[in-house]
């Protein structure tokens, strides 16, 4: 059949190609099989070096060179397995990152057309010492050289978790039962005055509106719509990983306090040249494992006639047994007159989420939380 396919499509017109595809479907074959046969794949297993135990949720990436962006990435399964497909034949490097462990980098691998290379990766056990990273791909809010290494390492750990969250959503590694809410808050004490809820089970996509990072860079993280209402936007994993966010913000190490001694904070703030509404906040990582736990943020500028300093929000992260990462809960505090850029979206069709927004008070909180998840097997 592999020899038959090129002959069948050689010199075919659009009409004959369509007929050929229909013919193949009748045989139970789709054109996807062609790309699968010709795919360049690196597959293997990631294990812990000392115990040889499989490691789930390790981020495995393919790069053209070690300084380039990843051309493909996956997370290892509960059995430590991975299969990552190169977009074309060529020379690639495999990079693997387990949070709390320095990165693994392979030597060059030559992937010819249709080739499959087996590659086993061994990673060190977790350590309470922050892995050393040489390159910082983000602005620094400080000019102290002694902080540069720590900043680079913390950002590398946070970036790994954010990337893993995006990969988990892209590959739909889980479905979730989600509870959404709209609360009316007391503007001073932030106590809940009233609340409405709705729930749905679906494949979760994003916690905040999907807006191009460059749009937020130019217009700001809140802006007035045509109907006069002000739309508010929050920093989700995709935004935090974008070039626009890196360009517009600088990073700094948040000093530990008695209240935060179990965490290490990576703060972010807009650069001095920013003149539009922006966000500032802290990415909180576990001080022992360096897993990203949560992100708190607030708005640097509030709309006119808004006297509440509580505008902002939070995201809380978690990792599932199959290695998938997700935003466990999220919230956004805004004036009652404002509106979130968009609610969390899912791929559940025809599921109306009717939430009654508060009519009194001056502050509301919109958000949601995952109340249960259905882990999907991850075919590799």
C-alpha cells in the first residue's frame, strides 16, 4: 500500500484527488496515514537516574539547535513514555525538563524521512537546590549580578510549568468538572455578599480571554469597549510565555517573609516606559520542589472613578497523576460596571452558563475552579 499511494496521487487533479481520498476512506485508510508513514519521530522513556522509575509530566522538546525555540513538544505519560514528531527531516536536539532538576540536552540526532529514533533519558532526583541556568530570557528589574543566576533559574522553572500547562490543554490530556461563579464583594473587607454559580463538564481551554499578547501590549490590560463597558484581561500561561510580555515586563526576586517562607516568589512589573494599564504580580513557587503553585496579580492603573485597590486576580496550578498540568482555580476582581474579557471557555457545545451579575455593591469577582477531573489516557 505504501508504494500504491504515490502512484495513486501522481498528477492528480483536485477532483481526482478527492475521489482517491473517498476510495481510501472506503478501505478504512485516510490520508493521515501518509503523513504518519513519513513522519520523523523521536520516542522513548524518561526515568529517574537512581531508581530507574518512570517520570510523568516531564516536558520533552525538539529543537533545531539549543538556542532556538522548540519546534515540537510533549509531556511524558504516567509510564514516562514520550513520542515527539519533527516537522521535517533534519538535525535536531532533544531537551527534557523536569521541574526542580536541571535540563537534559542530547547530542545532535539525524532524523531522515520516516525515521523513528529510540531515546532513553535519565534525570537526576529532585533536589532542594535551585538548578543553575546560564541564560535569562527575560528582563531583570535589578542590576545586582548576584540575583541574575537566581532569577534565571526561577524563571526557567516557572516557564516549564507554564509550557506544560499549555501542552496539557493543547493535547487535551484531561477533562474537568468546572464550577464557575460570580460574587459580589464588600469593597473594603472583600467578604462575599452574594454569589451565583454554574457547573459544566468539558475539556477546559483557557482561564481568561484568548487575546493576542501584542493587542494587550498596545491597548493595555483593560480598555473601554464600544458599549461603554470596560473589559478586563488577566495574564494566562500563553501570555506570560509571549515575547510581548517578556518585552513589557521585568522580573525580580521577592524577598521571603515569615508568611511566605514556604514559597519563593518571582515578581513581575511593567518596564518604566509602559504608559497603558498593565499588570504586576508574583509567581509563587514551592521553596523545596520549585513547582509553580500560583500567580497573584493586580492592575497598575485603575479606571477613573474606581477607588478600589483590590482589582486583580489569581491563578492556582496543579499537576495530575498522568503528568498533565492545569489551572486548578482562577479569579478576577473588577468593578461591577466592568466585564471580564471573556469567561473561561470549554469545548462543550450548547452548554449555557447563565450567571446573574450583582446589581448592588461596587466590586465583583468572577472565576472558577476545577472540582474534579477525568484523566484521559495519552496515546503516544
